C-alpha cells in the first residue's frame, strides 16, 4: 500500500484550529481591526453571549493569541482585550492560507 | 450570531459602534442651527462677535459635556474600543482633506471680498464659492458616513451642502443671509440625533456585573 506523502495533504489540513472556530474567528477579526476592545463591545460586535465569549477568549489567551489588560476605571476593574504579536501573525497566516485555497476554487 | 469575517466590514462595524449614540449630531446640529442665525442676530443689534458666541458656546460646551458623560452614558452601554492608528488613517486623511478644502474656500472668499483675485476669478459670480463650499461639505459628510458605516451622514451632507445654493436660488434678494436652509439642516440633525440617542438608550441598556468588569 502506498504511504501517503505529507506533501499530498490538503493545505487546509494544517489550518490553525484555534482560530478556525467561527466564534473565535469573529473575536480575532474584530481584535485585528481595532487596537483594544472590552468584553461589552465584543459582545455587541460578535453577538456572542458573555459566557460564550469568555470561554472562547480563554482559549485564545491559552494559545497566546490574545492578551488581557486589566485596569481600573474609577473604582471598577475593567479588562481590555488585544491581540498579541503572535496572535496578529497567526491571524494573518490563517487569512492568507484560507484565501489562497478558496481563491483557487472555480465559481 | 453574526458570522461576517470580512475584515473591511468588521472595521466599519467597529467604527459604527462609536456613532450609535447620536450625541455628535445633536451637538453639530445645534452648532449649525445657531451658526445660521449669526446674520439674524447681527441684524437684531448684536456685534459680529456676540452673534457667533451662542454657536461657539454650544459647540465647545457640547464637546466638554460629551466627554464628561461619555463613560457613564455611552461606555457603560457600548463598551470601549480603541481604534488603532492604522485603521484610523482614512479618517485622519479625511479630516486633513476637509480642513484643506475649508481653508481653500476661506482663502478664495477673503480674496474675492478684498478684490485681490485677478481676472476671471474676480468677476466670477459669488455663487461659485457657495457651490464649492457646498460640494466640500457634502463630500466631507459623505466620506465620513461611508468610513464609519453611518448612512444618515449622507443626509446631513446633502442638507448642509445644498443649503447655501438653495438660499441663493430661492431668496436671492434677502438683505441678510437667509437662515432658513442652514437652520433647517441644523434642526434636522438635532432631531435625527435625538431620535438616534433615544433609540440607543432603549437598544443598549447599561451593562453591569461581570460582563462590564470583564
């Protein structure tokens, strides 16, 4: 039986699965275009519930793609989310990878 | 759940979040409405400076009030977004273009008033300056509305840009500048801004607890 050469694998096989989930992809997309955003604005932009957003942000933080900056606004704690350099690079690579595959498909 | 992953549309959606409250047009609308009444105030006996004062006070006061109440009224409902300088670049260029257009218009106006313009420009009818000014105003608001995804800015641009030409066409013999069209534009901005603000308060309740604190 022929062994499958690793070069025969589809380009999407190695896609970043941390980013590839729809909810995390939305979060990454919005953080890519803004410098920083807090949870409230991200829930409005993505339409995700607070719990759902919190879970996905946790996974992105675990992967090193998102950083959370905690500060105080008045006396209240406030968190701002932003992409790390690694996260920004990973998103660019994901975008290029996906575009290069999808753009080759016929209409 | 919104599944849009178009980066340009995401950018516009993030920008448009900052204009959901309608407070900017409440301020700008009141400013333009009072600016339209400058000649009327002057005809009523006030000095030129005194006639401009209400517009300046409303504009400056409105901006100060906005920044003071923004955290409690706006940020507590919409959250906070900090736009990167890279993404903000088109709006910065738009602002530079708008300022440049206004300065050119002002320079032409001053030169025409002082008789410094040579030849054909000096003899050009004054409506050319108003038409140029109108196009500049409309372009500014149209581009702004496009970049921030706020279609109602096209209406503001149209009303404000067309105000002077309409005044010249329908009231050419008015002794003082007839405030009607510009005043109407300002009042429409105030009304629309008020309606947007009321809708914003209903659609975006104050967020508290763990969501607000992250």
